[in-house]
C-alpha cells in the first residue's frame, strides 16, 4: 500500500543535482543493457535510479507496497516518477519479471498507472512508474481529516474511473487481464484526483476466449476476495467484479469492509448494505461526512450496482461492461441483488451476526496483501 510521507524537495535536494552527471534519458529511449526487453520500453541504468533516489534513502521513500518499497525520483526533465523496488524475497524469478514488464508496458489507459521503464541489474529488479502526487485512495477514504476532500461528485467520478479502467483490462486490452488484487490502496490518484489502477504484479493475462483459471497461489486481500477465489483458487473477471463491488461500497460509506464486522452494526459491510437497500434505507449507508451534498438517486444506484457485483454466485454478477453502462444510465431498470457473498472464507449464520463480539476470530479483521509469498 502506497502512503504519502514527507516528499523530498525536487530541485534543492542533494540527489537531484547528481542527475546532471548522467546523459539525458527520454522515456522513448531504449537503453540497451544486454537484457533488452522491448523496443518500446526503456531499460534504465541502475546507477541513474540509485542517484535519483539518493540510493533508495528514507527521505525518498513513498511507502511500502505488497512486493517491496516504493521511492520517489525525477527524470532529468523534472518529471517525477515512482520506483518500485521488488523485494529480494518476493519469490518472483527473472523470467517472470521480464514477462510482466513486457506485458504491462502495452497496457495504456487513462485509468491505469503507466509503466515508464525498468531495471534488471545486479540483484535488483525495479519498475519505474509515473508518479501519482495524491497517493492512494485509501489514504484519503479512510482518514477522517482527508475524507472531507472526497465530496459525492468526486467519489462518483472515482467510481466511474475505476470501472472504466477495469473494463479496459477485462475486455479492451489485447489480452484479457484479471487484476486479482483490486482494493483501495491499489487505486492511485493523480494531480486532478483522477483514479488510476496500480499494481499489476498479481495480474494474469488470458488469450481472448479464455475466461477462468484455477491457481494454487491464492494472492489477494481478505475483504476484497471473491469466495470462489479465496476458498477454491478459482478466479475470473467476475472475481475482479466482486472486488470492485466491495470497493464501491467502501467509497460510499467511507469504511473498510475489512473490520466492518466488528463495528456497531455487528455484520459485514456487504450484508449491512444489502439489508439497508432491502428495507428502503439505502441512504443510511452514506458517509455522514458528505452531509447534504449528494444526489440521492445516484447514491442509491451505486449501492444497487455494488450489491449486484458482490453476489455469492459469480454467474449472477454483471460484467464490467454492464457495470459501466449501468453507472452511466439514469433510466435503466436494475435487477434485485441476491444475498451477498461472504468474502472472508467463513459463512456466519444470519441469526448469529448481531451477537458476535470483537473477541470472535474472523479473517475479516485483517488485511493481508499477499496470502502466499510471490
């Protein structure tokens, strides 16, 4: 998860001046290092990255991601970048890394974080991305002092942007891509607060027509994982749809699904949302910090769509193309969502849900970015 810490001052810091010693690097240059990955992708010398990040110093560190730390650097033209340093214990082999880089660079969409380059030298495996100045969605959504910046209009824009980015991955890119770890910390925000989906380290590509796969390496985040993926290792585009539905409901209420069970409501966010909608009280789910700035019909529509996405049976969930259409329409009749799934791998009887206490063990209490190491 990428969190904003004190950012290094771009031109006054000691490390920035060192860049003048290095030949200018264009994003379209292909710096041959013996392991050229792709003519469209620059492979960047390790010495440049080390100097750009002051040798991966704490003052340049932006945060810790699922696969290692992320640092802030700058190109010679002043363009700010984020350098992801893959952990040496990530378990990812060189060929896997190369294949991932070659694939990621081909994904181009306004709602995806763009990969600018990479470095494979010595024992380092580094990815260089465009820098997102407003950090991640969870940094704003789950911090009381930041939530006020997310009015309803902006939240709806973020929901739409995430949906369009996910639609591109599923249907509009050359290969079908399943993210497998969509969550608030993997949505970054640019200067204008436009959402961009990040961290494709868990993504899998499919040839057109191949719809699902079974894996023994279940990786993701509890609270966002579809039940068929968490319990059986079966993932498809509908697994991402489930994660999107959870994220949509979190954006509406301003609370994490993980841990929501332990709140005063005594039930999961999904079940609580479904019951409110069924009782015609959907607006009670809305983050109270929004006051009266929302449009009720838009909120109710989004809650409805979110609950359609988190239904127990994957076949009942809509595709992302349908989700985008539903979000854009004010007149489309939406089907009633069925009982939501329990995404934590443990089904709790409804009659017990209000009597549970915080002492009860539940995997929904914690967020685990990597269930198994890479």
